C-alpha cells in the first residue's frame, strides 16, 4: 500500500504545490481523496488513470473538486469502459449533475455517484468510513482501513494436528475439517491476526473531538494544517499546525502528515513549528510517496 500526495496546497496553486488531491495505491487499485485543479497533470507517470476505481470528495469548495471533469474526460480519451464510483457529501448528486452539464462531456463509461453521511462503505479488502468535520460547507473526513488479515499458516502445527498435503487446501476452503473425530479450524493452525493499516484524512476543518476519535491509533494521520500563526486564520475554518499536532498527540497516531499548506509559509517554517509539538511529523509535499 502506498500513499501518493498529488496536491498539498491550501486554496491556491503555487509553483511548488497543486490544490488538494491524495491517491492511495492498494493492491494495484487507485483510490482518490479530493480532486483539485490540475490533478491529472500531477498524476503523470505516478498514477494510472485507468486504475482509478473510486473518488471520494470531501466537499464542494472549488480547490477540492474542480479537477474532476478534466480527469474523467481524460479517462474517456484512454478508452475507459469500466464504471467509476464517486462518493460525496450530501448534495453531491445535484452539484455534479450541474457540473457535468456545463459542456459536451460525452464520457465512455458510467459514473456512479453516492452521497455519504456518517457511514462505512465496505469493499473486498478495505473499507472507507466517512464522518462530519467542521467547515463552512458540508464537509467529510475519511478513514481508510485495510481489513485485518489472518495470521501466517503454521505448517508444523498443522502437521502435529494431523493435517498433511491436500488437506491444507481443504481446510483453507472449508474453514474447518474433522481429524480423528476432532474439528480443526483455520485459527488452530494460523498465527495471530495481522491488523490492517489505518489512514485518516481530515480534509478541511477546525479541530474536532470526532476527528481525534477517528484518528485514534492511526498509522498515518493526514491533517489540515493551513496556518502557522493563529492571527492568520481570521474567520476561516482551518487548523493551525499546533492544533493538528495536538490532535495527533491526543489520538496517539504513529505518524502525522501536514497538508493544505498556505502559500504564506515555506515548508521549513511549517516543519519548525510542528516539531515543537509532535515528534514523528512531516510536511506533505507534492509527489511525496509513503509506503505502508
């Protein structure tokens, strides 16, 4: 599993940062979180357009979704036929219907749109949980979690219980088999369950109790860190670097990635401030990749 930061700016593109877009490569499938202007250019040689299966939009401020239509049209140019799934906050179907009606779009595949509240969408090997955060418009944060994996097969233990050769496949297929009148299950011959990786993306928000709860124990916490100085915030509903770090500490996350960085600051300035408050912290940069 890999996280690819395609856009890490707040509101405005800069020479170094594009508007928000994050890709997760999970077993060769790409899942996008937000789709800011120019996202498809950021993807070149990094993300396969055709392998994008799902797009989760946190909200409908322009910097978080205005790259969507260009990306969808490029998929048509690449002769895509497989449907794509787009998940949005409430109101998203109407917003996107108007957006797609703004020109001669002519896509070669179906677009399936689902509005989310606070719920969990389950897929084969992972699930995505949506939750409300505090912004000026309806806005969602997202929790991506890999499903837990069964522990490794212990051949020696299996042999001790009388399982050999073709019986391995039978046990895996059925989940349990009878050996000498005793039921032997997969749990009897596998090690401890391996916990799936957990990634939490705050999107745009003020600090909230719910975000701390959702981020609890996360392997990666990607948090809005728009401002270094409190006085720069004015009436905007975004986190400061110190607030993001405070939530990361309280949630006991393993690693904090700061994103949605204002053009006011250099990465060094953001990092110096962050390291005052949290140890394992990095400033997300466009094209940064993190392997899990």
